[in-house]
């Protein structure tokens, strides 16, 4: 039981880190239009979720006129050439995400939080 609770808490900590990243970018970020210039495909060696993950590479211009090309930190299924809304950190424009609920990772951290909570609740119920 203790191991399961610790695992549940760890999953919730991951959710918290994703939420903090998302909220900071949403609060401080600037929005612009960009294009998906490329999609980098990498194999995920995690035994729990093996398979390929796609990382959109965005190209956009900041409100200061700086041209930026950067890979998102949130994987997704964007198509090369697709025009997208971009949310970026004005102090570090290389920190940028596609400005949607999926692109910013909101759904992912929500799922992590729910899964972590369910793991903890399951451990408590089984211990009774």
C-alpha cells in the first residue's frame, strides 16, 4: 500500500509540474500566429508507454520582430505546414507551445492528476 501511495503522489507531482509550466506560460505568454515547420518523431523507451511521440517544431515571429524556430515541450499530432496559434514566453521565445488546450498540455496534466488520485484512493480502499 505504501508503495502505491508513493507512486500516486509521484504521479500527482508530475501533474503539478506540468500545471505550473502551463499556468506560467498562460499568464506571462504572448500570442501570435505561426506554422508547424516540422514534426520530430522520437521513440519513447518508457516500458509503460512504448511507441513514437511527435514533437511539433514551430516557426513564428515575436512581437519584437524576432524570428523563432523551436520545438514544443508538449508532444502532439500537428501537421507540417499547419498554421497555428502560438503562445510563447516573451523573455525566452524558445519556450513556446501551440495555444490550444491540448497543445499547452492542459489535458495531460489533468489526466495525470486524476490518475494519481485514483491510485491513492485505490490503495486506501484496498488497505481496509
